[in-house]
């Protein structure tokens, strides 16, 4: 049995899939306003099952890390297609960054023309013919007049084929223990660049399975991991398990997701955690199979 800090790690894999990803760099006059814009822009973006995108704050940026020398945040957004991502990003930047005091918005990924989406060029019409653009070092920026001055937004934003749905589940002997472990995992994951945990606080209480007894639903509660359903369904929980939390991860590449899983699981292996496992659907959902033992460096049988 492979274990970390006496917590057994299941020999299973998380099943992830490809999504189109984009990074926004949002700056403002103060760190507080930059964070406000970031929180608003990434709101209601936990799962594309019911949202237009999956999104989260990647990290807080110092003035040395931003194009205009102001404090900022970097945001990652994911959608199933480039067209869907463009629609979501234009709507979210228009509603939540353009409207937020003192902000500006910049591209955070390399731009490949055929894979880029247009943001500033779509928002420029709000300027009602008073907008203008300027090209600097091959990058075009739009400047829109607003009531506190000007809103600057880059024209084109680069995209990459990201990896979404990396995950692990923490089975705890109590709600308090499981939540403390999940919080420790998220604190560690926040140090990993290129990845987000898009659910509230990074933690999922309502893990889902594909399909439902209700024909119109694409997903429903993961009954095998619900403590209150033990005895009514084929449960995956030991008798002394009373809470399960899931960490779901989206990243700009597979390596970033695997790194986040590694540091997150290791941080979560603490008293009160009975087992760590992962969610998959037999390999039928996505092409990326992220094996816990391999990611965590478990010794092979030959060793």
C-alpha cells in the first residue's frame, strides 16, 4: 500500500480533458481594486456544465510583473472552444473590468494569430467613435473614454489548449478534518503557476457523476461518496468516513495540473484523512489520465 503520512493513496487516476485557455492580466491603481475586478470577472465560473467558462485568479501580481507598472492579478479562463471562450471573455471583461474603477486589461499569453481571440477590438464600440488605438512593439491597445479617465484593453489575446478536470478527493473522518485538509491543499496549489481551482475557495462539496436518473440532467450528485447515502447505494466510503471534498484543477498544460495535484495531495495528507482517491469514468470522458501513484512518485513493483 502506498501512503503519505500514513494516509493511503488509491492506485487510480483523475480523468481530464482539453479546453481552450486564456490568461488575462488586470491592473488597477491599487491592489484592492485589481483584486475586486479579478473576483468579479471570475465569478459564477465553477464548471462549464452550468457556466459560460471555468475561471479563477491565478496569482496576485506586483507592479514589477505588469505591463503598466501597477498592481494587478492574472486570471485564467477556460472554455470548450475558442469561439465560446471569446464570447465569455468579452462579456466578462466588458461587464466586470471595463466597469471597475481605474482598471486596464492585458494579454498574458503569446499570440499566435490563428489561435488568438479579440477582446479590445470588440469592446472598442463602447467608446461610441471616441475610442482610439495605439500599436506598441507589435501589440495593439484600445483606449476607451470612461468617466474616471480611460480604459485600456489589449486588442488580441493568445490562447492555448489547456487541460481541465484534474482532480483528487479527500475522504475524512469528519467534516472539519476533511475541510482543513482541503484548505491546506489549496494553499499549496496557489503557489503553482499556470493552474486554478475554479470552484468556491477551490473546494467542491457537490462532487458529480456523469448522467442522472432524471433524463434531462447531464450530471448529478456523486452518490458513491455521499456519507448520508451509505447503505442505500454502492458506497465507496469506509464506515468511519463522514465527509468528502474534491479539488478540481484546470491548467494551461498537463504539467501544471500534475504539479498542482502533487503538492495539493501531499499538503492534504494530515490527521483525519482516511484516504485520497480521484474521479474518473473508466477513461471514457477525457484523454488525459493523471495517475496518482505516478504523480506522487510511488515506488514501482520492481523497486
